[in-house]
């Protein structure tokens, strides 16, 4: 699991092996407020990648997009 603090949120990306091909990796993204334990959103994707690094980077990108959308929709 890898974590990224972004705009007062914590984005966590776990990578699972995509079966039946054990050499493809799929990210699972959990997003929380940086100071709370409760998960705000979990993003599951059907995208599979050839390396854990590529899957993790893609997951962080999806997580940042979600946070940006939520933060722009919130009244300041």
C-alpha cells in the first residue's frame, strides 16, 4: 500500500493481482480526510497494469481527480 497526502485528504492505493494473469496489477483506491479514519470513497477500476508502480501512479491520479472534484463542488 502507498499513501499520498493531497489537499487535506489521504489517498491510499493498494494493488491486487489481476487473475488469472498474475503479472497484471489492478489498483484499489481509498480516500479519507487527512485527519480521520473513515473512508470517504473507494474507487475500483478494471484497468490492469504490467507493474505495481504503474498501477499505483494511476491510482493516485484517480484519487487526485476525485479530491479535486469534491473540493471544487464544496462551497468555501
